[in-house]
């Protein structure tokens, strides 16, 4: 760090000496003042040094000594030294606040575009103004007259020094640091790196470098020496523009410094059009302006060219990346087993992968878009209306849930089942398109149908031997009732009781299997269903059963429920299962309290639905099982005192799905659970809810015992019919 301090101290002293050498006559006005630029670079390089106070002290001392030894008094020298330090500090602070990417501000970059170059010029002006306040103000306090021309001269030479030397130093310093990082800091390593770089330059471009150098020398000799008294300074800008457009920016920076020094040297020695200006103040300003213009033009053109080159390289890299990404996407899409098609609002297929072509082909060959639409049917065989097509619904709603559709000629055995999903694509250019995925689930569907049919057949066939077991168990129990009590008879009665309980559980499982199969296979007969009457009837039946067994009578609050357009038996089964679960899964000693409400969701088909909510005060659903409970044979409370087959909610989900609705379970904010499902609405849906408030059902339990046949058996028979 101290070695760097010594190096900059020598450079700063030399810059002051050079500046004093450009003083015109006895005016004390220097043509240039490079010391201000060197001071900026000095503090930039030592900004993070632990010994930077040494740099500040050395800079101040050299500035005071340089000004004092060249004719300025000691007091005035203090003011000028403080001004030089102020300019350097202000410049570095401004740069560090807004250009942290630059090497001088702590980053690793260098000026990269004309905007940054313009800011450097602005910072130079602000720093020079701050220095003028300190320096010229100090001179004025010391009795030295300060004129407006003195202020202009001060600003001109210090702005020029900080801008030209600062910009060049930032660029060359970054280049030197990059060379040192790659090849070490030894001169031999640098020379080796430069030699390697020069060897890579094409011979044609080497010739252009030499031509620019020779042209610069010739232009300045003509413009400043052999001009025959003519104002030929304007052609000098040509060589600067030539170099900035064609050659490396580092060469342009070096050329700018060389040409600026040449202009100052020629003018100082009385050569060139600038030396012919009689007024010294004007001559000084013109020299400063010429140096700034040459530097600014060269750097702006070179940095603008570099910026365009960088942007073009980034664009080429992005295009290459996009091409690779596109090739990857093509490979992924073409290798998919599922069919993928992009369809526009007019049902035209814009893109399809090989799987889509294969899946949507028929024995007659590939189909057109209209032909494909004609072959899509619902699972019940009805055609799919245009407004219900997955791509149309996706364009209307953004994204739709997967739906199973038949594909094939009607009344043929080769129809396949596709699970179809669709998502709307962004319409940046106003084009409305949707991507449609086709997944062939024919084999899965047939296997599931076979398993369900097998389960239904087995469940049906098991009813006959189970009835026999139940009958003979009842006969044996009646026979033992007339027998006296003894150890053997008691054991027999206990065993028969266990057999009867097992048979009851098996009867429930068989009934649930039959209902589960019926909810998939049975034909639905949609009609107007009054949910209020159905819920009241089911609640009364549950109240009778609770009173007969000595259990707490459930309190059911029923709102004015909207009617639905659905199968009456299926809806009764759905509500019976949900109400039964709410009553069964209750804490011991707690009276079940249920609230059944509905909301009419306005909208045209298929969104014209009724949303029903059943809220209870039960034990709730374990965390993470709110979706799993609708799976077949899933029990949320296994091994507890709450018996069940795990099919009740699966039956509910299947009934709702067959009606085109959805069902979900949530935690009730007041404790318990909330089950929400949707069913198609009738034309009068929403009217009752607007005119009738919810009421609590006045349940009066009947004294008669509950029916032996479970309430859901008649519904099961109805669905299986």
C-alpha cells in the first residue's frame, strides 16, 4: 500500500509540474491541469487502504508545495491544496454512491456506455465547483482579487483534468488489473499477455491500426504546423472518429490522451489555429474545450460501439439458448406418451405431437379438427356440446380440471376413454389458444370396471349365505333363550352374539359395496329434488334411531335449501351418508349439532349450481386427510370405537362427480367439520334462500324402535335397480 502511495505521489508531483509548464507567460493561467485527474485516481486506488490518511496527507503536502514553489504564497498555497483535496474527495464520493460497479467505486467494472461517461463529466463539474468555493474563496479571503474570468478558468482546467485523466485512468486501470489477475503483476507476464493478444489480431486490422496512427500524426502536423495560416483544426476530428468506430477502446483512450497532449504542446509553442487567438483567456478556454471534445467524441463512439457489440453478443447467446431450449421442448413433447395439441378459438389444431396423431387416429385414418370433435362423447354416450369442449372451457376459465371422455364412433366396441385436460395459453398477440392433453385411460377404466363389477357380483352373491347365517344365528339364539343358565349355554350365547355382530358388520360392508357399485353403474334419472324435505326426513329418522338407543338426539338446523336437478335416490344416499357421519363421529356425551345450508351460484350452464354446506360439531378430520377421506376404504380414525367400512365418503364423492359437481371437506371454525358439495340447480334455485331464513328442525322422537333395515338399504336398492 505504501509503495502505491509513493508511486501516486510521484505521478501527482509530475502532473503539477506539467501543469505549471503550460502556464502562458506571466498570467499564471495553465492550459491544462492534469494534477486534478491524478488526484482523483489516487484516492480511488487507495479508497480501502488502511493507510489512506497517509495518502491524504501526502496529496495535500505536494499540492501546497507545488503551488508555493511556483510563485503562490504559503497562505494561498494552503487554500489551493485544500481545494485540490476537496475536488478529489467529492469526485470519489459521488462516483461511489451511484457507480458501485466501477473499479474506482469498489466494483470490478469500467465505464461501459455513454451515459456513464456523461455522469463522469457531471461529477467532474460538481467537484470543480466545490474546489472553486474552497480555493478561490480562500484566495479572496487572503486578499487576492477573484474575477469571473478566474472562476471560468478554474472550472475549465479542473473539469478537463478530472474528466480526461479520470476517464482514461478508470479504463486503463481496469485493463491493467485484468492483465494482473490473469498473468501476474510482473512486467514479463504483462509483456507475454500483450504479445499473445497482438498475435491474435488479424494482419488486416494491424494495418488499420498503423494507418490510424499515421493518419493521426499527419492530420495534427497539417492542422497545427503546416496549415499555412488556415484554420484546419476541423479535419482532426476525422481520425478520432475513425479510431473510435473501428479499433479497440483501449487504443482509442491512448489516442485521445496523445492527441490532447499534442494539441496542448503545439498551442503552447505557438503553432496551430488555437495559438493564433490573441486573447489569452479565450485561448485557454478553446484549448480546454478542444481536449474535452476530442476525448468525449472518441469515448462516446467507442463505448456506444462496445455497448452494441455486447448487446448483440447477449442477443445471440439468448437466441442460441432459446434454440437449444426449443429443441429440448420439441424432444420432450415428441417423446411424450400423452397426446398434446394446441387449438385456437376456431377449433383449428395448430400443433400436435406424434402421440396426439396416434391417439386421435381412427381405422379410417387421421381426422380433421371437426371430425375429432364429432367423435368425442361423454361417458354416458351423449355428444359433447361445443361449449363443453375442454379447449373452449379452458379459453373461458383459464384452466379446467381433467375430465374423462369417450372417443370413437358411436355404437362401436373400439371406443377409447381419454382423460382430457386443457389450459389457456398467454395471448400476448391477441391470439386465443389452448393446449389440450389427452391421456389414454381405456385400460385403467376397463380394469376398474371389471373390479367394480366383480366386487358388486361378489357382494350380491354373499347376501344369500349371509342371510342364512343370520337366520340360523337367530334360530339358535331363540332356542337357547328357553334353556337354563349354565357355563356351556352361556358360552354358546356369547358366541352367537359375536357371530350376529360380525354378520351385521358384514351386511353393512356388502351394502356399501353394492351402493358403491351402483353409484357408478346405475342410470341416473335427474328430476327436481327438494333438499329441505329430504334433509328433514333423514333428520327425523336419525332422531328416532337415537331416541330408541338412548343416545343424545341430534339437533339439526336446516335452512331454506334450494332445489336441485338430480337423481332423488342418489341425493338421498349422499345426504344420509354425510348426516350419518356427522352424528356418528361425535365426542362421547356431546349432543350432535348440524347446520345444513345452501347457496345458489349464479351463472349459465355448467356453472348454474347449488352449493350445499353441512357443518357439525364432531371430532373433526385429522390433519392432512381432508382429501384422502374420499378414497375407497379409507378410514380417518382406524382402530377407534368409530366403526365403518371406509366407503361412505367414497360413495358421496362418486355421486357428486356423476352429477358434474365437486365435494370437499374443511375444518369448522367452531370445531368439527364442514362438508361442501355442489349439484346442478333447477330454474327456481336461489328463490327460497332469499325469502326464508334458516330454522332449527323441531325433532319429536317416536317411541317405536328403529327399523331393522338400515336407512341406506332402500337407497341402495333404488340405485341398483
